[in-house]
DNA sequence: AAGTGTCGCAACCGCACCACC
DNA sequence: TGGTGGTGCGGTTGCGACACT
């Protein structure tokens, strides 16, 4: 009889990541860096495929990820870049520090696309739709919701059709963008995509001029300036906006034990110092030489320091409720503007500073 | 309160590309 | 030069949260 255990492929987990899995992956990557993704799950003790680990890291665990609502500036940049690049989400993401291609793609599909259609702009070409096209597009986007509603004869125009048909400011921007030279377009399209892992260390020190400067320059002619550097310098929490205030914040109100138990707190501090201090370049990605990483490794030397403790800690850490918060001001005005552990230490709670 | 519909997001899948042998 | 493995990208799917009835 054949021994199945030898031949049966190890069963790989799928679906949502548990906090424990996140912790394992996070600890592994921060300690050893990314070498070969296919070997990461084995070495990190995960029953996932390497691809899944890579995705989880890039889209969720990687430090300096910016989460929450897109700002108006970001929205404008996406619109402008999409007109030039089309659905090249990775290249668009490369121009928006802290944003992932997946996030931008979702934002486009769930919001921007619909917004453009409502404004009478073809989301594919960024050119004004003819009235018929508008009808078709809006019909299509609303078909799902209208699916089971019997329509009266001669009543095919959806509610949105009653909105005024106009060109938005964005479309004007797009018009200017159309003036990009063919050469710059080609250069742009052929430009190497940013290494997403670059952001692991250096995002906070990115000089906007180091980006696809030509592209950004062209786009920003039509935009309100989006000053990455100022945003970074002016925002001590830049790079981990999903847990703002976590750095300058709460340990004043927490006991030493609470604080030392809070791996998220340590992490945030680490990232912040990393963001502020790191000045090396991306080629050092796999060398554990920068101060922050050394610091991280020291921490990791004491595994309990990086224990997630509560089951939901990491989720709380990354998934703060950001509804309605569109910018820093909104955030600071928001009653839920700081983060700490509740008295039981089991849940992260928000309270006003 | 329960059922149903809608939406957004995280994750998966398939394909293309590249490097290496 | 073809095969193979690793990686990255874009499209799609599935699930959970929320809204509505």
C-alpha cells in the first residue's frame, strides 16, 4: 500500500490570514529579509504558497503602508496617471508612496470609475462620453442593481442620466495631460516599475525627484502640488498612517508593562525612527545594515517582545476605522484620533487625545 | 430580529516575463 | 534553444460588513 504521507502534497492554506500567520511572516521577513519567496513559507513555518506570502507582505504587512482614504491629491494623481498609463496599477502605485497596486485598483474599480462615468467621462479613454455612451455606461454600472427590477416600456434611462452632463475639472486636467509628448509617454511606459520592497526601508525618505520625475512633473503641472517631502517631514507618523498617533502618543498613558507588551507600539516607533533616520538606498534592501533593522533584530532576539498577544491586535493595528477621514485634518478632528489598548489589553481602542 | 442586497477589500488565479541551466 | 522555476502584474472572485426592507 502506498504511503500517502510521503506523496500527498502538503496542504496549503488559503483565504484570510490569521494574526498568527501574519506574525510569523512579519517576524521572518524583518529578521531575514526577502530572499526567495517560494522558500519563505517553509522557513517561516507557514502553510501558504510563496506567492500568497509575497502578496500578504506587499499589500498588508510591509511597513510604511499608507492606509485609509485616498486624499484629493492622490485621487488626482491616479486619474492623471491612469489616463497616461491605463490599468498599469503597479506603475501608478509606484508614484504614490505607501499605496499598493491592489489598493489603487480597488479604489479605481469601486469609486473613481463610477465617478468618471457620472461625470460623463469614459473611464477607459478619459474622454467625454457621448450621450449614448453615457447611457450605456450608466446602464451597465447600474444593471446589477436594477437586475431584478422590471422596467416599464420606454423607461431605460437610469436616474443618473438626469444629472447634468458636464466636463469636470479633472477632465480638463486630463486634456492638458494629453499633451504629453509621445516620447515621454513611451519613456514613461517603459520605465521600470518601482521595486515595492523599496518602501520597506526608504519610503519616508523618498525624494519626489527620484520618482519617475518626468511623469510626475507632467502630471503635477495639472495638479495641486503634492509635496511628498513635506508630507513626510511634516507628518511624524508618515509611513504608518494607519496607526497615527501611535508613535508620539500613548505610552505616556500606558504603564511600562502595557507598553512593552504592545508589539504594535514598538513596531510603530521603530518604523517612525526608520522613516526619519534611514538614508540608505534601496540596494541595501537585503542587507541588514540600517539602524532600524538592527533595532528590529535586537527586538526579535527576544521573541516575546514581538508577540502579538491578543488575537486581534494586528488587525486592530492595521485596520483602524477610517470612514470619513480624508486627510490629516479630518483625522485630528476625528474623535477617534488616537489609539491605545483598552483596560483589558485585549482590544485596541480609540480615544481623543 | 431576520432576510436580502450591495459594496469594498483582501486574496486568488492565470498569464507573461525573466533568469538560469 | 527549450525547459523550469521564480516573480510580478492585472483581472476576478469570495467574503464580511453594512444598509435596507
